[in-house]
C-alpha cells in the first residue's frame, strides 16, 4: 500500500472529523470518525484527545484491521479505535464509522431508550428505530472495554450486515451513538441525522406522539434506498 493512497484516505477522514464540530456534534474533543480501506486491510482514525482546530492529516493514525496494530502515525489513536475495528470486522458493508456525544442522542442512550420512528424525517434514513444496546457487564468493562463496546452493537444487530445497512446507527447504553456508512463522510452524515431525529423525537414525545402509518414510513425509506430509489440527482454535484 503506497503512502499516496494512505494520504487520500487521511484527507477523507480528516474532512469528516472536522465536520463534527462544524455540525455542532462535539464538546471539546468528544468525537471521532474513521474510514476503512478493506483492500489494504487498514483504517484511518482520529488521534486521541487532539483538538479539532489543531487536527491535521498527518496527525491521523493508520491501524491494521486484523489485529489493531498501528501501521502509520506518531500519535496514539482514539481510545474508541477498538470499537471501530470491531464494527468493521463484523459488517462488510461499513466503510466509515463515527462516534459522538451529541446531547439529544446521548439522552436516549442514557435513558436506555431507542430513538423511535415518529415521522418521515427519521424514516428517510433509518428503516426502524435507532436501537440501544444492553449495558456492558463488569467483565466487559474490566478487560477489552472498547472492543466489547463494539461487540454489544454487533450482538444487538445479531451480526446482520443488511440490518446494519438499513439502520446505520446504534446507541450504546449509558454512553452514546455510533453511526456508520459507505465511507467516512457517510458515517458522519448519519451522525448528524441521528442527532437531529433524536432532538425531534424528544420534542414530539413531550407533546404526545402517535406512531405514523407503516406504509408512509416505508415509502419514505424506499424512495431514497434500494433498487427503486428516485430521490436526488446522483452525479449532479
């Protein structure tokens, strides 16, 4: 794998990480994005604790997908690196992973409640509620905590790659959201949407909510996803 290819992935992952504070999803350094190159067997991730306004492409860390060793980079990778690696290894469709502590999604995670489908905005992206994991056990926290954080998501989705593709987010109980997508930018976009629909859900629940009809939700999901999708103009921008 050449450095020029690493540089391209670094640039992609850097741009996605810098969108975290721009989108209002970050307090201090709370958040990270990674992107994977499956052919090379590596992923690139934000280093631990580096402020976004100081983050540069050369700070990003290249990590081996098979065993988590640092392939390239002078800084320690994010403490959430093993969670990202766990998700990449479980779900072949994932090309990028984002973790934030955005407040409305975290509120659902801390309450151990899934984000319910209350309208078409949610259904445009998520084909069902954004689910929440079981809490990690004392044993899971004591050893390999970050890898086990990924594993509770894998268990929640029953290792089903299609389910991961159609609901590209999960809440880790008492912790916060992890989202994913076809690439780093796609995973960040899903983090933005996850936070937005969590905020909408909290407002809707405070007013009293009625579940929308399933046929309406299905129409909104399928017009953007799958063989019959017709939303947008691919390649126009």
